[in-house]
């Protein structure tokens, strides 16, 4: 049996030594961001995604080994563990295989088979299954017992056949082969409970797709339709292939008595094996689809969180609304609230002009450069008003911001603590403005599930979804780095090694003692011990420190190496350091500085751009000055838009109208894609061609492929 390290090395295509090092680092309490960034020499510079996969798979394999041991111990306690069975359990590659092997030895509720055993019919079942030409009816007479409920030969044979059916049902090899047959030849079928009903599940009213070709979003949609009582779902096999498989495993075709075994085998398939395996297959499909949906959500969340911030400008946030008006907040370049208001542009033309007047005064008073508009209720009317407003402010621009989760945050204890003096509605406007200034810092305050860049996320296992999205948030925060003197508690607790308690203590310490002036000062924060400091120090920035390295991603443990590098390659222009290092020779310089090559290369990059934000190197978001409406769109128009969501069957793109357009997967590019994420991600700025517009159903069909072809 392969060790866990050997299995992981094979599956991930990595050296066993690297895998062993990572396993040890995880067991020692190191976080994935820390391992990914500061222990590259130990794992061959695996990225954080690979390390997360390794950690997840490690947990599964350890749980699998624990279950193997539990099963073997249980069977051994029954005195039934053989060397052959023990080896089969050790070699079982999945939990399902282990449970199949354990099935015959599990404590069962009373069944037809167990009742027949209680009646003493097991020897008769053995004789029938032997298929050796015995006179079964004559043999069955010897088992008649009125007191036990075996009144006739027919009763005895029926009970014995129940035992045979149950034994076949417990056969691990039969179940494994049947699962394989269903995977190759089976189909998932869904039918409408009421074919005349008009629901969102119409696509699945008469659906039949092979198991092998089922798509994740189809599985989750069908599951939801079944749960809501709209669809009836089953798995089918062609012809008689299922019962035939069980019969082949049970029968000795030349014997007369095989007819009894054949009937028992068919009964086993219909009554016991197929319903059970069908449930297992459905569960496996759901697990697969859920994992795909979780991965897709995580894939979309990362670029959303890593959207380039629009820094250094006074920003106005508009939270649109009808009845309660449009909430307004003006914030300075650091996110501090300067002013608030409520206007009512949707009530009447007079009220709209009053709103424009009020906003104009705020624009002039605070020199507002950008306006962020939430994309919820009344967004279209608010956008139209903003365009009219901006005619008097040619230097300013606006952007529609995804407001998903803003209301959840506004009503949270965190928002109340952050803005005790403001109404819940005004807090939303502040959040919307800050999402334009620094998406990451603001979005970490919100449950990632509420951000809305996934599909069927509410149908997924919530614990696994939370863990996956939490990992993405953690990776993004640590990739960017955090200013220890300005970061919110929400942002700080996402830093490697910090918890909600230590994040709170950092905020309390700086409020009591003033801004941190060095990284080493963090050691004075209550409950922030040596291990936590080791994990977090490299990700916390101290711009106020006299030590320039405190405002970089260089870890304090590598400060001697960084200073040695500056002595080795002195230059007045540190931006040239990576090039100087390349010319000098990375290997030679690493030996001189006493660190590994990947670490020294990272140090050179950090020294070249102290305090750099990796998001600044990404394409800037689109800021607009004018507005389009659906009625303005015509097939053939070429527009520039921002990718808002990437799902299994396509890409949703914001093209500046109230409704996002859909680029079907077949229209993303000229090559065949398994998933649109192979070509595009959330936040990408793309050119699209309008294919069709359905105003009544609020649908816009777009093509990226045709836009690229036109450019050629």
C-alpha cells in the first residue's frame, strides 16, 4: 500500500520530499499563505492553489486511513478479519470502496434476509446457491418448522432466496461493477410532475442525458427542481443490462437449480442493489457538481477581490432606492466619511432636479472625482440622473458597483461598531463608495457567499463552501499585504496567523499607543505570540517605520539577506535591482546572501518597489460618463464591458446598461472550451458584439468571439 506522501506526490506531480516538507509544515501549524510565500525552497515554489489542493487531499486521505482502521477493528472484533479482506480494505482508494467491503459485517436492521436467517434457513440458502444438482424441494422439507414460521416448502425456499439476494446485495465486487456500468452506460432522466406548469425548470421537463456527459449545472438544477416537487428524477440503464450483471456474478448456467438463483439475483438487483447504488450515484454526482460549483465560485471570487482599487480620490457612493430615496455618502481618499445625504430622484422631475442640485453642492464642496452607484433597485434611474449631473463636472466619472451583500453588512454588528452615528441605509452608501476605492478591504467585511459570483451556491455543502471561499479571501489579503496602522479588524483577521481576537488586540493597541513604528512592535500586542508573529509579520506593512523593509513583503527573518543583497549590488536606482541580480547570477548571489534562490528573487522584487500593490498592475476598471439603455442596443454593435460572472455555460458582461449581457460558452473564443474560465475571469475588460436584444425578457446575447474576429 502506498503511503499518503507517495499518493500526493503522484497525484500532484511533485517530488516526494516537497510533499513531505509541506505536510510537516502544515502539521507544525503554518498557514498556506506563509508556506506559499516564505518556504518556497522547501516545496519547489508551489502556488497557493496547489498547496490548498494538497491540504484538502491530505485531510481526505487521513480520514480514509482512519476509516480503514475503524472498519478493520470492527470486523476483527467479530472474529471475521482475514488477511485477504484486510489487504482489500488497505487498498481501497475511496470511502465508498471501504464501505462496500464493510457492508456484509455491519449491524443491520431486521430485513427479509435476516428474518430468514433467524428461521434457520441459511444452510438451505447455501445449498441453493451452490447449484450442484441437489433436490432442493426435498432438502427444503427438512427445514419446515411451524413455530419458526416455515410452514411450507415454498416458505423455506422463499426465505433462502431472500438470504441469497441480501448476500448478493452485500457483494462489494458486484456493487463496484454496477457503479462502473452506470457510469459508462447509465442516463439521468427527469420528467415534469406537471408538464403544463410554467417554471424555470422547463429545460428539464423531458430530460435524458448520459451520466458520462452530465454537466454540473444540470445536476444542481435538476436536484433543485426535484426538491421543489417540480421534477421526478431517476437513473436508467439500457435494456436488461443491470439485472444481467448481477446474474452473471451469481449463476452457474449449466445447473437446473439456477432458475432459483436467477430469480434471487433479479430480486436483489430490483429491490436492494439498484435503489441503493442509484442513491450513491446521485450523491456522487451531487458531490461532484457541488465541488465544481464551489471551485467556480472561488475562481470568480479571487479576481473580484483583486480588482484594481481606484485610489487617491474623493468618492461619492450612491445607494439607489425608490421609497426610501437614494442614500449618499462622500468619503475621502482614505475611506473616511466626509458627508452624507438622502435624495429622491425617482419621485418626480422636480425632485430629480433637487437631487442634482444637492449632489452638485457636495461635488463642489468636497471636489468629488468619482461616483460609485450600487447596481440594485432604481439603479437605472440613478445612473441616468448621474449622467445628467456629470454634464456640469466634465472631470468626474462614475462606475456601477456590485452592491451584493451591502445591506447585510450595513445591518451587521460590525457596521454598527464602525459607523454608530449613521443610519443603516447610509452605511450601505459608504460601503458602495469604498468598494470602488478598495474592493478587497471592503468586501472582506461581507460573508463571501453574499457577494454573488457563483451558481447554485445555496445548494452546496455550506461548510465546504465557507472553507473554500474563506481560503480565497485569505490568499487575496495576504497577496496584497495589509497596512497594520489603517486596516480594519475584518481585514486584519484575514492575515496569516491572526485571529479575530489578535486582530482586535492590534486595533486596540494602536488606538491606545498610536501608530506602529516598526514590525517588531507587533510583538507587544497581547496574545500575539512568536508563532503568530512569524506567520503574520511578512504580510503586515508599517509605512511609518524608519526601516524600509517593514513596508515590503520581505519577512523579518530575511532582513539580513536583504541588506546583504543591497551591499552586494549597490545602486542608486533600486528599481533596477532584479535586472542587476539577473546579470550577477541568482545562484551565486543566493549563496553570498545565505538564502535560497526563490527567496532572494522575491526580496529583489520587493526592494525594487517597496509597498507595491500587485493589483496596480492589472487593467483599470471602466469609469463612464454616459449611459446606454437596452433600447439603444442594436445587433452588430461593438461595445467594451467588464466581466461580472463566469459560470459553466457562459460569461455575464456589464456593457453599461442596467442588464448584464450573456456570452454563451460557444461565443467566448474560436477554440472549444471545457469551461469559460479557461479564457476569461471576473473583472476582465472585454470587447463584445451584440447578437440579439430581448427587451421584454430583459436578455442580451453577446459574442466575444465575433468581436475578436472583427478586430482581426
